[in-house]
């Protein structure tokens, strides 16, 4: 599912115009992004936890030339699914 499909399903479920559901999704994503940029964990109870983490500089390799290069350090995000999400995914 992409963002447009998600927006349409949200609008249908909440009986809202699509532009309102789009604004809601954009606001949620902005709040999550801002929190992660500030180094905060984002916990959505029952769904999961988004955690920012610092990747260290490491040695990489150009796949075309085989030449080694250093990959710069960066911040990435880890996601740990919540208990209720895992229950829904593993009903069998």
C-alpha cells in the first residue's frame, strides 16, 4: 500500500474528504519525523517503537569497480513491532 491508497482508506473509514485525511497523514508523519530528529523514541502503543540510532563510519565497496570507500556516519531508524501488531500478523 502506498501513501495515496492509505489516504483513500483513511478517508473512507472515517468518512472524511480525502484532502482532510491527507492533512492528517502529513501531520502525523511530520510529528514522527521531528521527534526522531530530536533523538526521541516514538512509541505507538500496540503498534511499535521507532528508535533513532547513529550508524558509525564504515568501510564500503563500490560494486562496479570493487574500489573501497568510506561510508559516512549517519542517523538511521530502527522499528520494533508491538505485541498486538505481532498477534494480528501471526493469527495462525
